[in-house]
C-alpha cells in the first residue's frame, strides 16, 4: 500500500513538474525582445544620416518613438541619435526591472 502511494506521488510530481516546464516555455516565447538602436534607426531613419528627425518619426505616428520624441531628444537638437535611442531603451528596461534611472550611453 505504501509503495503504491509512493509511486502515485512520484508520478504526480513528475507530471506536475512537466506542466510547469511547458508553461514556463510558453511564457518565454511570448516575451518580445527589446528593439536595438540599430534596428530602430534602420526602421525610422529614412534619409540614412544616423539619426531620426521629427518628420521621420511623424511618418510613423502609431509608434511610441513619435509620441515620446521630445522626451527622447535629450539634447533638443531636433534629432534622436543612436545614444539617445539606447538611453530610451535602457530606461524602459530598467523600469520593467523596477529600477529608477538608466545611464546615458556614449556614442
């Protein structure tokens, strides 16, 4: 009797741990990786000068880059540089992790 209960317990534990593993894998698949500054520049920098100006961002109004343009353009020169994009990404990642501020990345 004790052996049957032990076997049932082991089987239950095995099935339960496999179910948790499958759910964890599904959760990992749903996480979308953060875009890189290079990918953002490739998508938005239509004149290929290495930065995103307001007109380029405005052409993509449904994107958060347009909505946050003035905030991301830290030096207020009317263009978002690669380092400003990296800072935006770092701040967002830091906020998701519960942090407060991210450091600005040098170009």
